[in-house]
């Protein structure tokens, strides 16, 4: 993905049951820095959202990501997060994410790194 190439021609989709799906209705996100149309996103209706509910109800309450049941997975995710942190220290990766998260502009430097860390851990 190239953040500089975003525009209304770029359509985000919902990930449902491992498949990317479009919706009947969409809405355009406005770039807060320029006021131009930035990207088209799904406007998921209640009917379309039922598939999410059905799949969530079928999801086990615990399992693959439970650190007590799957210690190897827990250790793997620790390794993945350490590698992500190392990549985020590279200027070209920092610039990429700075452009990518422009919907909530942040200054460069330590506060950007903190913001990126929080954004990634909350998503």
C-alpha cells in the first residue's frame, strides 16, 4: 500500500470469515490535512453485520491465543512484536506509518513513536 496513492478510487472492504467483502453502501473519508477525498470505506448495514455476529457466536471463548493453553503462540507473538518495534525504528518505516495514519496527525519524534505503539497495540 502506498499512502500517497490513496484516493476515492481506493476501496476498503470488510474482512468476514477470512474473505474481503464489499458492502452495498460506502462512504468517503475526507483527508483532514487537505480536505480532499481520501478513501472509500464500507458503510455496513445491520443486515450485512449479521454475518459478523454469526461468526463471532461460533468463535471459541478461548483457545489458540490463550497464553495458558498455547505457550508457544504466546512466545511467538512476543517475538513478532519485538520485530515490529525494531522495524518501526527505521526512518522509512516511520515515514510510511506517519503518512498512513494521517487521519490523526501526529508530530514526528518520541510522541509519534508512542502514538504508533498505542495505535498498533489497540488495533
